[in-house]
């Protein structure tokens, strides 16, 4: 009995080792090492790499829709955005803001401090407090690394599903894989909870920078009034919770803030001056 078990065990061991050496021509040790390295690239994204990734993602975004060619408008949005970002917990990121030349109504953020608002949304704002509210929302996405986390999650899923792909992937292509995963987010959207957090804390940030806190609220009221029928809003509606839901969540959280912040500046004239510059451009 003991002998038979030993022979059986030896047979198992032989079959086992045979499998380890011949796995469809794939070197499992190497696959393990590659997965390890790729996981590392995905999990350990320090601030310089976060910024590098954001730069790549932004370049792709701007490749699809360039910035508005108006230096004073771009400078203005940068001044407002920087002022709000400096009141955040990551004031020293290389923050950069831009108005993208498209009629569609939206705003985006990319890792490392990139924030974009479309010309369509910029032109539909009523005052600078609303601009600060929109930028505050996007700034919170950057602060909390919402895109970065989602990109890493996407890449992790991609890696698990694509072992052969990892075998072929060179070091330089890993950042490409992350950027590709990142681009998908702009059509798929972030998690609902991330969006609600960006609304909630973006309001706080705008107020800390000195603006009337209900700027973002005003923008959401405008979006709700425009409704889902507008083509210009299709992507925003697809990638964000409904304005009514966002308004309800904000009002529940910030009702007393709205009351107490009533008299803080809104600066409608200052915004209008820059909107006028874009109207005149035609
Ligand atoms: Zn958002």
C-alpha cells in the first residue's frame, strides 16, 4: 500500500513537472515576472508619473479638440482655476486650465492638475462663481485621483484579461496602456460616487477661494433646464448622474452653506467681458 502510494505520488510529480516545463510554449516564470512588473507599474504611480500620465492624456484630448485661440480668455480661466486650486490640499501641482474649442457643453480633468472646460459650457455660465464651481468640481477629481484610480483599475482588468499582451509589452508601452485605459474614461465616465464627491467638495473649495458657494448649483440648474434633448449635452449626460440627482445631493448637504454664502462675490461682469471676447471672434 505504502509502495503503491509512493509510485502514484512520483507519477503525479512527473506529470506536474512536465506541465511546468511545457505550457503551450509560454514560460510561466517569465509571465509571472512580467505580470509582477506590470502590476507594479499600475499600482505604484507616484506624483511625477501621475503628472506624466495626465500630460499624455491631455495631449490626446487636445488632439481631438484644440484650445480656443484667445490668450486673454485662457489666461483668465487659468487665473480663476489656479486661485481655487491654491486653496486645495495639493496647491503645488502644476495646475493648468484651458478652454477647449467645441460647442459641446462639458468639462474634464486629467491626472496631475489638468482641467478643461469647453467653450460651450464657458459661454453658458452666468458669473465667475459658476466658473469657479465648475473648475472646483474638476479640481476635486484631480485632488482625489479619481481618474488615476479608475485608469489603474481599467489597466488591472486589461492585464488580467490579456496575459499574452503582457508578454509582448515593452516597458515604454505600459504608459500607453494606461493612457488608452484613460481615454476610455472620457466616454464611459467615472463612478457616480466620485462625481457626487467632486460636486460636494468642489463647492467647499470655491467658497474657500472666496466665491459664493452656489456657483456649481447654478450651473446644474442651467443644465437641467437645457434637458437631455440637446446634442451638446449628450456626452455630459452620459458620463454624469442626472442634474436633478446632483442638485438633490448638493442641497441636502449644503443647504445652510447656500444661505450663509449668499453675499459672497459672483462677479458676473468680469466673466461677461471674456465671453464677449469669444462672441466677437464669431
Ligand atoms: Zn466630474
